[in-house]
């Protein structure tokens, strides 16, 4: 018998547009706050240390973001699996699955943290870190690696709540973390003069706080959330559950890793053009995060909705979810493009007032519009690709999007055609449309009209 699910949502009935808007809005606000407090690191360090600080945070941030590829991939897979269990009325399996996912991912976080601490110096050398910003980048990377377990933890608990259909409580916890991060940034960077390492420490502490609060809520409210879970579920990994998680999680993790690796590759070449371009690369990375705000929110919400409806075998609702997602993201991209083109000095001037840095930012302006629309176009298709749980098509997307297109276009435009750093940025922006074309082909082929990839009749 299903338990009362006070905080959860049933996406298998009712208005698709209302469900998507209500579920994605807290996700958008959560993502916005994460971008804001990551931007605060760059803005405060940039004001305190100039281009050297911007470069250090940019490079250290690239490395720390790459380390999250397993968390991003497997938590997204976990969200989809949980949503399909909910849709198929198999809630009794959710608790065991959560315990398995927690134990596995915490082990991964500990391993990656140790590896990064041991190899951080060679990694920064491979990133072609400018000599002027090396110490700042090293400090940021070291602190971020130590706090990696909190990043993984928050991704796990948020994925559980999103899979169940609750996006409001993760927003509450991340709001508290954002306020804490800003206050700690101001304390560590200015009075204590800890530089980029201080900005990283502020982020780690705030993420740890958010994770602990969210985990306590998840444990205490498990009855209202509609699942049973015991301490023993965390101590013993369920083999069948782990196989389900890895089948879908590995392709998603590879996709995340491939994208992050391609960005490291691109930025390593960009860094070789000097500290000014390296500083702009940091601004570009934050700008890319902004472009993905709506896309990732709608994608995450759409994946849970698609997952539930496939689990419930209500396939007729999936096209409506995708169309609604597409209309939402394209509308926002048009508005953001107009604002950026009309007021570029105000947009880029938030990060720095150095004229040489702003001059390079202006060269990036047309590429920003491509980023907006690439992000919008892939949101609806990623909802289908992820929500269906088809690990084969996810793996194909990972390789094509993450490696072949991004690195291939970067080499072609940046090196072969000698467009330099503009070519690298342009290649990355064009590669962002890859999931749209893969998803379009997958949709018309119709293989998603089954739940055999994750939830089977048992």
C-alpha cells in the first residue's frame, strides 16, 4: 500500500503546464541562488585582487566543477529512478535505493577528494595556469577538494526530493546557504584577506550547512515523503539497486565528465592567451551558468515528470511535457538575448571595471546569444532523454555532446581555423545544440514508450 505523501507530487494527472511551472520555479530559484553565490566568489575576489583573483577563481572553479561529474550524473540518474518507482507505485523500494545511492556516492566523493589533493599541482599545470594567478588557483582548488563530500551530499538529498516531486524544500535550504556564503565571502576575502581560498571556504561551509539541513529534513519527514528507510539501508548496498543506478548513472556521469573535461580542455588553451583572457574565461563560465538557469530547472522538472508518466505508462502526456518545456525556455532565451545585446556594458561590468577585460567580453557578446538558445533547445530533449532512463541513448549523447562535438569544434575553430580564444568559445556554444538533434531523433523513433530500461514488471 502506498504511504501518504504530504510533500510529494503526482505528475501523472492534472495540467502539464501547471505542474511544470510549479515544480520548475523552486528549482530555478535554487539554481539562481547557487549561481549567485558562485558569482559572489568571483565578484568579491575580482574587486579585491583584480584580474589575478578572477583567473584564480576561474581555474580553481573549473577543477572543482569537474570533480562533481559523478555527483551530477548519478544524482540525476537517481532522481529518474525514484520518479519511475513513484509513478509505478513501487514506493516500498525507494528507501533501499536511497541508502544504496548515498553509500556509493559518498565513497566516490572521498576517493576523488584524495586524488585531487594529491594531484592538484600537476592538474593546475595541465590547465596552463598563468604564473600570476597560480597561488590563488591552488588555494581555491585545495579547499574545494576538501569540501567535496558536501557537494556530493547536497546533490544526493536534492535528487531524492526532486524524484519524489518536492522542489520547494531544496530551495529553502539553498536560500539559507546563499545568505551564509555571501556573508562568509565578505569576511574571509576582505578583513581576513584569505583571497580565492577564502571564497572557496565560504562556499564549502555554506554547502555543508545546506546538506546537513536537507539530510535531517529528509530523515525526519520520510513518512510524509512516502518511503521507508532505516540505518541498515546505508550500511548494506543492494546489488540490484546498484546495477540499476550504474546502468543509468554511468552514461549520465560520462556525459557530465565529458562536458566538464571538454571545458577544461578549452579553458586550458584559453588560459594560454594570458591572464586577461583567463579572467574573461571565468566571467564566461559564470555567464554560461546563467544561461543554463532556466534550461536546467525545466530539464530537471521535466525529467521527473517524464519519469513518473513513463513509470505509470501514461505516454500520451510526455509530448505535452516536452512542448511546454520548449516554449518556456525559448521565451526566456529571447528576453535574455535582448537584455544582453541592449546593455552589454552593464551586464559584463558587474564582474570587473578593467577596460582590457571588458574589451574581450565584448568580443564574446554574439556567442552569448548562441549559448542562450542552445541551452533552451536542449532542455525539452534532455527531459525525454533523462526521464526515459534509456542508458544507451544517454551514453551516445555523452560521447557526441561531451567529447566529439565540443572538443572537435574547439580544435577546428580555435586551432585549425586560427580563430584563437573566440574559436574555442564558439565551438563550445555550437556543441550545446547536440542533445536537441539526438533527442529529436529519439522522440520520433518512439523507443521511449516503455519503462523497460529502469522499472520493469516485477
